[in-house]
C-alpha cells in the first residue's frame, strides 16, 4: 500500500509527483521504459522549447476549442510559472526572437537531471519519490482494487490510496507513449475520445511524381504562406516553412494547420490548402513580373530573374500547374499566389509529434479526478486536448500535472480512506 501511484514518467507525471512529494506524501512512480523523460529529451534535441513568452490571453487562445478547459490550469501554472520552476532547478531561460522560451544552454538533459535529483532528494518536509522502471501498467485486478503491472520480476500488484495516470498519447511509441491505456480505461467506464495524430505530416492526393520525389523529398519550402478554409467555414492562414516528403508534406507550417486539415479529411475524404510561394509580394506585383516580356529566356529563367523562383519552388510549379496555364500570365500568377495542394490522409499516428483525443473533460472533475472512479486522476497528453508546437504542449502537460497533483492532495486530505 502506497499513498499515491503515479504511472507515467513524462513531464505531467513527474510534475504530479513533485507536487505530492512536496506535500510529504509517499509517491511511487512507475514507467514501462528503462528511464523517464524520453520524449522530453527528444524534444530538446533541436533546442529545448519550454514555453512561450506571449501574453497569457493569447497563449491560452492557442489551444483552440480546448482553451476554456485549459484556462484554469494555465492560470495556476502558466508560462511564467514554467520559467520560475526551471529557475528553481538552476536552469536560466531566455526568450528567442519568435517569443519561444529556451534554457540558456538549449538542452533538456541538465534540466531533467536536476529535476530527478530534487524528486529523489527533496528539501524540507518533502518525501522522496520512489521510481520503478520497466513496469508496464496493464489495468486493475478483477475486483478493481489493485493496480497490475508487468515488471522485470514478474507480475506485480500495487494498492494505492490514489493513482495518477500520465501515460501520454500514442505518438512515438518507442519512447513510451503507445496508447495501450485505452482498453483498461474504457473497460472501467471512462469516456475516451479516439486518439488522432496532431502536429503531423500529410500525404498528397495522387502522390508526387518520381522526379519530384527523388529530387526534392526532404527539402524545405522557405518563406512561403499557406491558407485553408474547411467545409465548416473555419480558416487558417500563416507564413512560415515546411518540408516536402516522399509521400507529401510536413513541418512547422503544416503542423500549425494540422487539426483543421485532419478534421476536414475525416469529414470529406480530402483537404486542400493553397500555397503562396511569394507571400511578401502582392498579387498585382506578381502578375506584372510574370507578364513582363521575357524575350529568348526560358520561363524558368524568367521567373527566377523576376521573382527569385528556383529550386523546390519552381519544381512545385512544374509539378502542379497545368501546361497550358504555364503560358497564361494571369493563371500562372494566380497559381504562384495560391497553388492548390490536396491532401488525402495524415501520416500514421506514431509519426506525429503529439496526439489529439483521450480522456474527455466531461469524465473528470475540476481536480482531474475521474468521476466514474474516485481516486483515479489523469494528466498530460492522455487528456482530450491538442496544441501547436512552440512550448504549448509542454506547458499544458506541466500545468495538468500540477492540477492532478493538487487534486490528489485535496482528495486525500478530505475524502480518501487512510
């Protein structure tokens, strides 16, 4: 018997454990991987983006339809709290040019090491967190009283006064988040929305030509814009960059639009976005340059000279613009400012950066306790929300861990049997 079992060693689980450890409760953390924080470390490979420095109202708005559900959590533990928490671990942060917040050394590993040290050796009246690695949670016993685990030493049963599940979504299964928690929760009567890829790549309808795929897969479209409007009238428009892949497109600009495009594919079987190859030029300017006499120059030389189009940008024009439109200045200029690209599917969920769906908010109380199973709390990406990249995913995971930890603490102090 332990006070609290935290299952899942990602940011949400570790944060819930920290809140409970600080309260002096006996916390045992279980994870199926050999070490905790694996996806956290992977996220830090290109620079550990902790959070975002924009105003809180704008920050909360980035969570779309889930913003109001997350607002109370982010009011309690928002972007500034993340920076203060990191500073408490000896990690200084700075705000980059895009308003993203990073550790000064840009690395995730020093922060994780300091965090784990504090969890194992808390100050004051805190209780050390006990870690159990290579323990896969498989549900409850037949009576629903004990947690069941597969461990290196065989089957294990644990009784806990309260349990926090922070098992992640279903992306990057090799790092620990495989969605295997869905059947046990559904069997326990917990309402769960299907898990879907978020911040994901897409496959283009019809595929790329062999020439384009072999020559340009892996190359970026830089300084472009995309816009899309779905069948419900919802719109997306932004400048940035993305990458051509062997089967379609992926990258930050597509990730930002992924929920709109994914849901439209689910409704209609396909989704289309318009690619603006020259977002910093007005349509009239583009038309004037395209229509300018080119003499003996080839069309590609003309467009490179007048508009700077070459490389993958010129290649996508040749790939998608009809031959007769290439010699019609009006149609060609319109294509350069809005080249339709139709998508037929998302890439597999295991390739996505994150997932949407999970335990529905209606199944939880304000402290993130499952209404159908008192004493069971959920946190992190296994909740039904999604967010763009840019520190939003990590901040909400940490905030939900704080909320679940506080929920457990309050429930144990007022309702749970000792």
